[in-house]
C-alpha cells in the first residue's frame, strides 16, 4: 500500500500521473570492458557501431569509474548503490555461494534496484551473468531468470547455463544465447506494465584461457590480419603482474578480445532493433556500462586489479564506459565530463524514472543522482572518485590519484594531468607531500563516514567474497 501511495504521489508531482506510463529500463552491463575499446570513446579500430549509436542518441560520460575492479563487488555496487565496505562483497564470490547447499545471495540484506522496481510494479528480467550468489533461483524481484552457473568465463561455447532452475550446457555462442533470452523477455512484455531488463553479458571478458584462443564469432575473420594498434605495446611485462602474462603484446589476444567486444556490440544491436519493433523504444531508458575496465598491455599489465600483486588501480582497469539513452528524456549527442562512480547509478536511475522517493536511506548511500545532467541541466558535483578493494583504497581527482595499500604499502601518487599514463610515482617526492596528506585525509574521512565496521577490511571486518590477499 505504501509503495502504491509513493508511486501515485511521485507521478502526480511530475504532472504525468495519468498521461504518461512509467519508463521501462534496460541496463546493459558488460564484463571486463575498457571504455578505450569503443568507437564512441575514440577507438577507430574495434567495430562497435551499435554501442556508438547509443552514445550518438544519448549522453556519454567521459569520466566514469568503478569503485572496485572485480566483477562481483562492482555488480553488487551497481545494484545496491553501496561500496564494498558496506555491502561486504570485496572480491569475486566463491562457487559455494553460487550453487549447492551453501548458496546464498550476497546482496539479499539490502534494498536493491530490481527489488525496488519490482515493488513499484515493474516486471524484472535477468539475462546473463549474475555472480552474486544462489544462481539457481531467481533473486531480487526477478521473474525471468537466465544466467550462468558460475561467474568466471572459461569458454564462450558449450558453457554451463541456468534456465528454469536447472543447469544445462548451452550449445550456442554464450553471448548470442544471452541476447536471445533478452529478446525473448522483451517479446513477453505488455504495454500496461513497465519492465526492467538486466542484460549482463559474459563478454568481452578477455582473461585467462579464452583470450589465448581464437575467438569464433563472425568478427574473427575481420580481425585476423589487423595490427591492433589501438592496444598499447608494453616495453615489458610488469613485475607486479600475476596472471595473463602471455597476453601482453600478444596480437592474437588483442584480436580475440576485439572480436569479443564486437560480438557484444552485435547483441546490443539486436536488442535495440527488437525494442523498436515492439514499440517500446521511446519510453525506455537504456544504460550501457561495464563492471570494470581491462588493462590490455597498459603499463605492462593484462587483466584487472586483482591480477597483480600488489593490487593495481590503473585508470585502464577502473575507468568504465557509461551511456544513457532515452528519447526525448535524455539529452542526445551529448557528453559529460563529471567524474561519476558506479555507486551513483542506483540513485540516478530511480530519480530519472520518477521513483526518487524510493531511494534507500539505510545504509547511507555514498553516491548521488546526476539525473539532471541527463536532461541537459547543470548540477553541483564534486569531481572525486573513491576505490575500495580489500587492502587497497584509492582517491582520484582531476589532478591527482593517491592509492594507499594497508598497512605496509607500497603506495602510489600520480599527477594525472601531467602523467595520465601513470608512469612516475611521486609518493616520496617532498614537494607533493601537502597534496598527498590532503588526499589521504579526504580518503580517510570518506571511509570513516560510509564503511560498515562489519565489512571494513582495514579494521578487521569480514568479506563475502574470496579473500585475495591473505
């Protein structure tokens, strides 16, 4: 009853209670996908026409970041609006939490985006990677549930998938199967109820075994003779790199990853075509993003933050694509250089669809809505980014990036204006000590305000994820 009252008051305040139905929402999330791979972010080599079209028809954020560079914690943040030191997922979750007698949803204790939308009358569907626990059973208000048995991608063919609460081997290219189910969910929708589709691709991924093999989709032949000059060539493999060492400067790995990126783009194109065919296009907010970026030769790394020891916070792994498209409701052909987090996503979406009053108040959200920017308006905004990964915390401003690794370091300080490639660590340069101290104080203040002692790893808190650093 309370939910219905809030909905009525919200839409009356907007003057659209009877005239305009609630917007549908499609959230497209890719896996290990650097913004640098997309044409709309300047890549002239990797083919992404459908994602580029989303950007041309919507608003693109040039400086969007994840606050943890691993899949499970980042996905938990998107859906809860909380940082890892609040939701407790600090790294990828173990298989035991995903299927089997000990399986459980790691975010069930929180007010999540799908849970809120389902209570507001939305039909919610998942197609793709969940990786947040209890995978066999629909979670968080979802009634359509097609997902992977686990989280990691070891193959794009004959993968273990879940449909109707059962595990089976999917003979199709996994990215295509995920798109098929997304399209099927759209076909099932009626115009009298809004829907939320969480389209969580397994690709492009680009890690381990799959990036060392030839990718077998329709783009493989196209990239077979390409030099892949959009990838940085490293002078050598970083001594900090723990995994994927053979992929650095490996042209075959570059081509494989590019083919996977283009395969995801094909899926985006199919979904957008079906959306228009069904007449849902004009009243649907489509958001495109990634759980984290990917180092692909950058500074001698290949992978995410957890693929190095110590954990790295390079921009290539913490910077993500972010595009919002909603005809006549989101400014088209625009870019924003606000520095935004993935923990700003939940309050922004709820604000945009007219459900701001349902934004969770406890735990206190560290993010805020940038919905006015989507309408082409200005908003007061502090361009500061925070990163939260086990023993590693980072603060980034337009000028500086400070990374603190608790308790023994090593720590980093980079001048991002003059050294965007993060080549020269200034942590021990005396003339920058004042800047370092100011950043450190700001970092400590942020976590003192938001971290839940129960999940604060710096102060002995627990984790729901696999422990990366013992």
